[in-house]
C-alpha cells in the first residue's frame, strides 16, 4: 500500500480532475465490507428478486465488498456522470405511432464513454502518486456502484433503489476506481426521500414490494433488456409503448428539478431517431438493419430478436391498425419468441374496435 501524502488535499485534487474530465459527482468510500450492505444484498438474492441475472449470485463474494473483489484495495473513488435529459421522458406515453426508449440509451453507449474517462482519471492519479495501484469499473464488473456512491456521499439510494443526487437528480451514470491508496472516506449521504413515494406509485408493474426494494422480475427495464424468451402475459399490457427500458420511477422523482441538461456530457445527447422512434419502422428491422441503426448504442447488445419482440408487444398495446401488415408478416419469423409475440399483437390489433 502507498500512503497518500496530504490526503485531504489529494482528495480535493481528485475531485477537481474528475470534474475536468466530465464527472458531475465524485466522492471517496472505504473499501472494507459494510455488514448491513452485504446482508441486504444476500436477502435480495435469497428472495429471488434478481430473476435470471445469475451473475449477481455467482459472484456474491466479490459484490459483498470492494476488498472481496480486490483484497489490496483500501479506498474507492465513486463517480457519477450526468445524462440529464432536455425533454420529458414521459412525453410519448400513450402515443399510437411512436415507441419509448429509455433516456440512458438514446445517446452513445455509456460503458465506453464512462470507462474512457475513468481510465484517464486513473492514469492521472498514478502519475500524481507513483506506486499507487488502481482498477476501474463501470457496470459490467461485480461492483455495487449505488451503495458505494451513497457511502461516498454523492447521493443516496432512493425508494426506487437508484442513486439520487441532490444536485443531479436520478440521472447519473456511475463508475468506480478502486485504489491501494488509503484515502480519507467521505461521510455517507443521508436519505432525503422523506415521505415521498412518487417513484413507487409510478411503477406500471408494481415492481417495488416495499420502499427501497426492487423485484427485478417485475421491472420493465429487466423484462425488456435482461429477460430472454417470452414476457409473461400479466406484464405485456403494462409495457405500453416501452420497447427498451423504463424511466417512469426516475422521471417522477422531485429531485430532478435540480438537474440540468447543460450538465450532461455531449456524448449522451440523444440521437434524433431514438428520441421518438416510429414503431412501424422498427418492426421492419432485420438483423443487419438492427445492427446498423444501433451501432454504438447499448441497445445493440440485446440483439434484433429480443428488440423486435419488445416492439411487437408495444404494437399490440397501442392499437394502431396500420401496423397489422407488418405484425402479420412477423408471425412466421424464424425466431419462435418473435413469432409468438407477433401472434399475440395481431390478435389484439384485430380485436381493437
């Protein structure tokens, strides 16, 4: 371990450099295990609320604490990058022609953008303190970014389980740098949700069994992104015209009034064709067209079949008879899940008065 000289001053310089690289929030947490945080994770997994995300359980020991993943770690630099939208994420609710894509997926893939900036900050830190060791993480590693962000003081986990910042609302991409430097941790952020339950009441599928608890198996983001195979019929109508993710619980958070689109990175500015995509055009996508349209987008990772499945559920929900020919053509799709979704949507469209 390398002892960081002038720890407080170094923390301030880290925050300043993070800001220069585009991070809107920066804080420091200890890398040791927090028993309460670890117990909550185990309870969540024990109740099966992770659904088919088996990787959450198989690397439990790594998720319990940063030192479980990297024993040499002493501190965590928790970081947030704003993607605050300029438009109302709920504006297309009820449209009979356009689909809804979650705000975070309307611009460039955040994994690439955030990781590049994390690496730049890590390189700077190693130059500032020779001998320091670092590892950078963004989303794909067994790192509990939201609890660590709360411990580092950049926000708190709201009743919707996402991190809420008092200055950036719910619109933060999170990343972390683990380091062997023994940095002074910040004071954890206190919960400021109070009696508000706007996020809980907004959920179309009742995915919150209680405040601060999420059952992923009922969450539209999980169902449209992580879940493979047919979506259970009990949830299909609730999907509405959402075809990738869901912003409802985030969008209604009152703390978003402090978020500014000017704070967002330009890489996260929405692509015009993804802000209000026409459902009819998306139903016509083959694999090559899907890959071309979503090049550089996080949507690309779910593949054409799962994406078109989602579009078909949306078609069945919006009741636009003009979509019947396209939906009917997909009833013979080579993918059986797509074909079944098309049959379901076609039945609904034909029964729509």
